């Protein structure tokens, strides 16, 4: 039987296609609202029924919007939350966990199936699952709202006074990150590549020009290699992060990354966790999008009669060209100190920076293995 889209899903797909909803953050929020509506309103009776509905609507959005991976990412996140909440409620009922323990450890969640050979039947009705999921979705909404802020607060750890920063185009995360760095440092020079033909770099330059103690330089894309020898760091955003640590970024990002590698300039990518996708690079038709070529060459010009012009929107940047990912998640490290009075002290450090090789670990924390293929 062919899966039928919900009215809300159809409206979102239409809004994205005609440009009413733009940007990964807005699309993620709208998608989360749809799944929250499904959890609240639909008459599902078990975790398995809910996961089937989420998968069906996610497949419809994925087929209609193959380049917008954030819709599938948030669906996988909800599928894993459903499994975890169901397992937790079942464990409390069957006394797999102590009464004093508020949640199951990762070890117990894994070993319930592998070691004890207990298969989880998600088709069983579970009281309290709907309320538990809604509470958890509220935390996910808060995480999305604060993702840009959590990334920008790390600016002072990576940008120092009098440095020359190069960026490409216009990204909401990059804008907030650079604004934070400008406020915390005495003086900065920011070089903005215009990212033709859309030239969204002009928007970023105009926004940053209102800040004090900063020099803004806008350059054409053709001057990226010539300016790179003066640059201390490259800071860019990305459309999505692939499973191998590669990027689907704005067209021109590959040029920037290659020039940075030639001059040994570190490339820092700002990537909220909702952009992390378990997909790999496949054929270009599914990976890329082709924009209007009118901005590249006029339709009524003489050369256009004999030329076939493509205007791709994305570049693939391999992981070996990326130095560091900065995300909105934190890694907590506890160090045990023993004083002269035998008092134990715990120090907590956090860092949102990850190497490209660490992406596989983040994938296992975000998504369940059974949900990688929707």
C-alpha cells in the first residue's frame, strides 16, 4: 500500500520548494513540529505503530527533498528516543533497573538484548510513553534553540586578537560565531568570499560591518587562493556533515579547503548536531542541486546559444581537508584529584570540538543502528 503524506507534511514540502522556508534550522524546527503533532494527535497504541508512522512520513519528505537531510536526521532522532523511552519504561515495570536509578545506563540498554537474549517487542502497548516522549521532545526543542549560542560561546577559544579570518558566503552559525569573537577580541580582520553567483557573502559583510574593532574585506571567489597566504584560520558553515566526516557545503567551499591545505591553514567547520547525517557521498544527482544559470550567463547572450551551463549549489569537501568540527554538544571529562586530606575532587572540562574521524562515534550516540536506513 502506498504511503500517504499528512497534510502538514505536504504543506512543509511545498513551502520548502517555493522558498517560504529556508535554512537547515528552520526546516528542522518545522519538521520537529510535525513529528510532535504526530505524537500528540495520532491514535497510535504502541511504540512500533508510532515508529511506522514516523518512518513513513520521513520517507515521503526524503523522496521529495533528497538534499534536505535534516528532515531524516530529526526522524532518526525521534526513533531512537522512542526506543529508549520504551526500554526505560519496560525496564522499570520488569524491575531490570533499581528503584533508585532514574535511568538506564548505556551498558544495560545494550546488554539487555546481546547478553540476556531478551528481544524487545515494541508492538506492546506501554502506558506513559506518549507523555515521556513529549517531555523529551521539549528538551530537543531547547537544544535546537540554543545550538547557535552554544557554538558561538566557543569563539574565544579558537579566535585570538589581530588574527585574519576567512569565511565563505553567509551562515547563521558563522555570523553569530564571528560576532562573539569580535566582542571578545581587540581587533580582527575578516575576509569574506562573496560565494557567487548568489553573492550571499555580501549579506554577512554588511551585518558584520556594524561591529566595532573589525576590518571587513569582501573578495571575489577568484581571489581566494591569492588571499589565503595571509589568513590565520578558515571558518565556514556547512549544509550537512556526512558519515565519513566530509561536508556538503556551499559551492566554493572545496576551493577554500584546497587553498587552505596548500598554505597549511586550519579549516574549522561550525556544524550543529542536527546536521550530522549517516549518509555517504553517492551520485551527484542526489547529492547536489543545480540552480538558475541566469546569474552566471544571460540567457539572451550570444555565448549562451552554444553553451551548456551548470550552476551547482553544493560542493563536497572530503574529511582530510577539515581540521576541526565545532558543534553544540559537550564532552565531559572528569579528573580525580587526591589531596593531602584524602578528599576526592572532580574537575569538569568541556569542549565542543571534534576531529572528522570522531564523526562515527557521534553517529552512534545520536541514532540507533536499525534506523540508519529509513
